[in-house]
C-alpha cells in the first residue's frame, strides 16, 4: 500500500478515498445467492470452511466442462495457465463465489461448442449479470447475426439447413436465435 500511496496523491480521488470502499459491491443476482449461502452457519463452525472455499467445486466443474467440450489436453492447458498466471497467485482458495464469472464464461464456451446453445446462453447470463465483462462474449455471435442480416453469408438463406425459413429475419441461423432469445430471457430473469 505504501507503493500505491505515492501515486494517489491527497486530492480527490486520493489516498483517503481508498478506505471508503468496504469491499462489498456485488450485483443483485450475486447477493440473492451469496447472502443465504454465507448465512447458513456461523463463521466459527468448521463447516464454514467449505462455504468460504465455494469456488473449488466450480473449478472442478469448469475443468470437467472443458474436458467434455475440447478434450483432456485443452483442459490441462487451461488448468496450467490459470495456476501459473501471476494474477491468480494465492487466489484460488478462500474464494467465496469470487470466480463464478469465470466458470460461467467457460461453461458458456463449452456448451456452445457442444451445440447446447440455450444452455450456453443461460450460463453466460450469470457472468454477464454479476460482473458485466463476461457479457462481451456475445459480440462474436452478434457479428455473425449482423453478417447474416447484411447478406455477407456465402450461401443463400433457403439452402442452408438450420435457419428459420420464414419472415424477414430468415437469414439468421437457428442456433443464433436460440442463443439470443435464451440470453435475453435469462438476463431479464436475473434482473
């Protein structure tokens, strides 16, 4: 903290403002899950250790999902990278729903890869509604939809399987419709 104090100055925002943040600023969906989970047992009980390390089962779930969608090699590389990245040092244990956004994002990618487009959107909605930045994973699909609407696809809409066959939006692939509708509905539910 002494290192940062030199760069913050005494103006506003400054060094004195750093102590005003009490550290609890989650989104409402996180609070709906986190508050009851944190209140299950008193913090003095030994079983609270399981609650305070609630991210550990999620890491195992993410590993399993990446293995399922991309294979063991990709899952091993992901695990190695996450554990070797300097910013993750000493952050994997003791996390109380701290990396739920990461698991949500990885589940989205895994489900999409396996063709579970609705489940992919629902998984992404959690990360997007609790941390916002995972929602940027929607941009590649948005670009594909825009490309379809503008006619940048090589094949005519009637000859491509898996597309809606009627209406002005018939160029958009069915998987993109499924993803978009499921994401919109699940985000609306979380709001």
